[in-house]
């Protein structure tokens, strides 16, 4: 069986982080682009938050709800505020538990944030967070983006903004990106075989706070490869 290698060459790797966004609102946010071969998605790391990107699909991750109260800092807190408290309210009411892989979608109210659709993916219990958790999230994001026909996708796991620093930054991004691209490659192969409607993700933005952006983009190397069948 013929094989091909899916290689993501990074010019930058970072962890999605906390910090105030866009102190100078008149200048364009910092952004670093890198290649995805052979898939052709225009991927980038951008200094903005999940409440700033005009994406077709904006994604964040949240841990399983804690009865004692969930931890919201930085971008997680600001996103909740700009969205009218929907993130905290659905969790407090038990409508979104946050089990690993659990999702919910909504259309942000006009004037709240620029994203057309907002998706939250559960990370499960905070104590159980692992690289495998991020593999699950990566696969979900790819497949839901295709299902929703979202050409422009943005992802901010806001893990640091929930007070967790368990996973090393580069390893986390690498794991998510590899899983996302591998799942997307499968979707494209199904399309090539006439088993699914034709559709392509055009851009994918990985969002980062300014406190970590400059140091993060200094990390260089290959994300690695995953063998994908034709």
C-alpha cells in the first residue's frame, strides 16, 4: 500500500498562553507562518485571543467542571465576559460537563466577538491532562471544521489560562498539530475517493498571548511526521 509522509515544518512552536492582548490596537498582531505539506493549509501562530479572530470556527478547550468553582484567568476569563458569561453559565448549570472530547457549539451574539461559530472541547479531569488528551482534541477540531465547512479556523486551548502548566509547551503544540493534520489528511483522502463532499480548510490560526509569543517563536525544528495512507 502506497504511503506518503505528512510533514509540518515549523518556523515557530509555542504553547497557547495567558496575557493581555493587543495593547496597541492600531497595529497588526504579530504572526508567524509555517508550512503544512502536502495539505496546503496556511497555518500560523498569531498574537491574539479567542475573542479577536474573525474565524469561521473559533475553538477553545475547557477542563471538566469543578463543583468548587472553575479557574478562569487571562483569555479564558475575557472570552467568557465578552460572550456574556455563557462559558461559565453552561458549566455551572451542568449543561457542559467538560468530559474529554465532549463538545458544544454556539453562534456568538452580534457585536460580541468576530468569530461566526464558537466551539468548546472538553479536556476531562484536570489531573488527567496528557498529550493523549491533546491528540483527541486535534482530531475533533479537524473533523468538526470539515463537517461545518469552516475555511478559516482558530484554536486557543487556554490551558494556561485555567491555571495548568502540566505539559511542556512545544510538546503540547506538536501533539495537537500532528493529530489535527493527520485527521484532516484522512478527511481529504475520503474526499479523493468520492466518499465525502469536497472541502478544504484554508487557514488555521494558533493563538498565543504576548507574554509567551516572542520566546516561543525562537523554537525551531520539524514537528515530526505521521505516515498517512493514500
